[in-house]
C-alpha cells in the first residue's frame, strides 16, 4: 500500500529529550508534506521521533519518510580542503586524512568519524592532494569515478598518468608496480589514485537504507541509523560502523523501492531547440557542462541537468504515483542565466514556473501523476535566449506504490 504521511502527537514526556542546542530538522514524507523538530531518536519499530520547538513530540513511520534535512537554510555544505575517498554510486568522504594502505585496508582519519580502516576493495579512488580550483576538483572526482582503466592509476600534479598495480601507500611515497618493476612516486606530487573498478565491491544493502550527507558534502550509504547519546550511529555499506554528531548531519535521504530517481531511467524521447550555438545534451547527476549541481550554494547529488530549450519525455509505469523535484538555475549560470520550467502530463501542462534566475530559491515541485502515461520535463528559454541557462532538475524522483510492477 502506498505510504501516507502519519504524524502522531504524543502526550508522554520523553525520557531523553534532545538538547535545545541540537539542530532543527525538517522531515519530508513521500507525499511531500513535512514537519520540523529536533530528532529524539529512531524507535524500536523504526519510527522517527521528533520534538517540536513547543515540546510536542511527533512520530513518523520510517517507511513513509523521504528525507530528513536541516531546517536552517544558512547551513550549506561547502567542500573543505583535505583528502577525499571516492566510493561507487556517488558516495564520497571529504576531510579524510589518508595514512597508510596495508593488507588490512586504507587507514585514515576523518574529521567527522575519527579513525577508520576502510576495505580497499570498497573504494574507487582517493584524492590525496586536491586542487584549489573547484572545476579541477570536480574533474578529478569524475576521473576517479568514470575514467576507464585496467589496474590502478596515479594522476600526478605535473599532468602525467602512471598505470599499473598499486603496491602500497606510505607517508612519503606511493608504490606502484609498472611493467614488472617497482616505482616509488613522491606522494606530494600525486594528486589522486584510481583503483581497478573491476575488483571494487560495494554491494547495496538488501533492505532499505539511507544516504547520509554531512555538512562538508560527504555522502555515505548507511543502514540501521539510530540515535545514541545525541549522536547518530549507523553501519556503512562498506561494513564499518560510524558515529557522528547531529551537528555534522546535513540530510538523510531514504533509499528504497518506493523512490526512483529519474536520472536512473532512460528518457523515451528527447527534443532540443537551441537558441544560439550547439546543443548541449541533458546530463545525469550533473550540469550540462559537467559540474556538480548547485543552487544557492547547496550541492545536489542527483538530478537532471539541462539547457533551454530541452524537452525530456519519460514513459510512466504502473505504480508511479508522484513526481517531485527542486528546480532552478544552477549557480554556474551567474547573473545572466534565466529559464522557465514546465511539467507536462501527457498533453497538459500541470506546472509552469515564473522566470527563474541564478540565486532564486529552488522551486519545489510535487505533482500527482494520476492516470498519465507520459511525464514531460520542459526547460524553456529565459530573458536572454539560452545564455548561461544552466538549469537543474535536482532530486528529480518518482514516488511509487510498491508491488505494482517494474520500475524501468
């Protein structure tokens, strides 16, 4: 049965009420409705419990929750300096000081989680000396995630690329085996190391899990989240338990069969009509020019990047019940970027935005799909044709009724 919002006010006095200094969160349900408060905990039956500012306690069935996010709009993840660990499926860990790599795994110290030893086969790559330029940083992370390679690769600060087998990571050198010989690379000159993707093991949990995003932009898939002594405790997809302060949490997003990211579906039809210049095809989980999606400084891990004019048509499946997204002009659009957004169900426009510019708050879209057969997303021209019209359909997702057929 399709999950519905169900907040129950309790009259019981909580035994472990959150501190007034704990951050406020907004809990968003699968039906788009929300409530805010401080997290008291995850109950024994999986209920999420909140305490509102007036002391009223609410519980929420965990299966009806889509997202738990920070209520303070001034809290925006900004990637800091430091090492980075890149995992499959978009997971990433910032502020990670990488120590040595041994047979036991990768030793590191995370500012959020403390000392950790990661299994080597869980990682796609590690960035040891990230560049200061944001575009180069994004490019380096994309390399670690997507660049084809056999074996391991070391990307050097002088632009060179060494391929072979990774023997070890020490305090001062990166040891590789190349053409049967050991080569010691000076560690300060190595920007990043990419692991052999064919041996990476990062299984998805069999049960529903959560994607934990921190205020530094880190994102990890976790299971069994619970509150212990005011901290969030959970198990990671790579098998290492973590504990983190609530102040570090930016959002928790449910990952289960009721939520289908539109970036995981193929568009059944695509139509482009550029105003001036060449067509830039739509992009999945990034902007049309290949950067991480950001609106108002806030990064978005998933979504569809477009330029005007673009129409994307998606065939709807039995069980698709709602379409939700946060739309707007990406920060990269700058002062010149402006677009309009429309959502069509079959031949009817059900959402038409005002003219939107970079810096405008994202428009929250929540549409009931009813009996519609096709969902069409239109990115239309703004005030200056397609000049800097870098548009984001961030967190674009379909909410499904379970047990009604395939999701593709």
